[in-house]
């Protein structure tokens, strides 16, 4: 890797509203996604907004997995940042299935580029 970490930003669309509004389901899906990716879970915190939507994060030894949902729009924004060898795509595939998403778009960034300067 030519960077300190990899950051995968994913937008899920066409999601079922019920899973995106359910704090327990979001929490479980995110923990399962972290586990499926091979990440080491440290802690997690999630919050349900009124009237709807959930935000939260799973802190992993390798960095974090975070989400915000808009059930009324069938939309979830997820970001997965890792400075270790985890399978982010596997974790995102788990979330896509858990939310019943019909589409996803992704943007991948290298974070903390490591460039060797001429001496």
C-alpha cells in the first residue's frame, strides 16, 4: 500500500425503509459487516433520530465503519476506513443485502499517502 489507509465511501440506494429506521437492525448489520470484513471490533455507538434515521459507528482496531440512514429516501451513506488488511468489499456486500439496496456507488480514497521524496 502506498498510503497509511484506505477509505471506502459507499452510498446505498433503493433500500427498504424498515431496516434503515431500526436501531437494533442497523447496529447488528454494522457489527456483522465489521466481522465479515475481518476487522477487530473495539466498541460501537448508534443513535436513532426522531422521527427517523440512524447514525453510528463501529470503532475497529484498524479504524472505523460509520453510517447515516435516511429511511424516507431509501438511502444510506456508509464509510469504511482501514489502515489494516480488512476486506471492506465483503463488509459492504453484507450491508447491501441487509438493507435490501438495489444500487450502490462507491468512491475509494487513499489516506495519508506515503511518498518517498528524492534524497
